[in-house]
C-alpha cells in the first residue's frame, strides 16, 4: 500500500538524517557540540530541502544530542577531566592506596570472562577481584572491612559507575 511505502520512506529519511547528525558530530569536542547553533540546518540548505515535519524531527534529534552531550560532559567534568582516560583498575588502586595504605594490593580485572552474560564486559572495567592487606582492617570483622571498601569505591560501582561485581579478600598483615 502507498501509506506503508510512505511511512517506510519517512523512516528511512529520518534514519538517514540521524546518521548524518551522528557522522557530523562524531569526534567533536563536547563544547563544540553544545555550542553549535541550530541555524547550521539552514546554512546547509537542509531546512529548505525537508518537509516541516522532518525538519522538526531533525531539529529535535539535534537538540536531544546536545542535551545528552551536556549531561555527559557535566558528569565527566565532575569526575575530573582526565578521569575518563584512566582504566578502572587504576582508579580502584588509587582509591584503595589513598584510603587504606595497604602493605599488599592485587587487583584483577575479570571482566572479559563475563562477556558472555554481559557484552559490555569485553572491554574491561566491570568485574574485579581485589586482594588487599592493610593495618586499617585491624579490629574490623569481614563485613566491616568490605563495607569500608565499598564505601571508598561507591562512585565507581553501578549504577553511577561501571563496576558490576567486586570480589574482595581483606586481611591484616597478621592474617597473611
């Protein structure tokens, strides 16, 4: 029917416009994306080539991408601008060294072995095994030790961070 081919071509047109936005904005710095004026749509001649409805859809996609970029830039900025380039295992190590002054610390990223049930784990940063020995654990039972570690790593844990699973071995030097 002609309405199904019309809706199909409309879908393909919007899909193409979305791809155009993604390709055009890929690799751009967040500041450049956020500060880009929607008038570029007219300057490219797109507004004149699109129906009002498609032009509206394109503008809304662009504004949504700007909003998402702004939110991501804000959250990355609050974590420190270089924080996103530091591997999660190093972030864990830094936090544990700063807070527990361990005599021994071993961190294993087991994420790749969980990629079957969690595809984003293939790149690492989701499943860790930590063995830590510290005087800080003196007088604490296992639960309190684990709570102390989870407290220090809270920002790196889901839902705000990427750590999905954390296996802990916490000991004092006398227990080794």
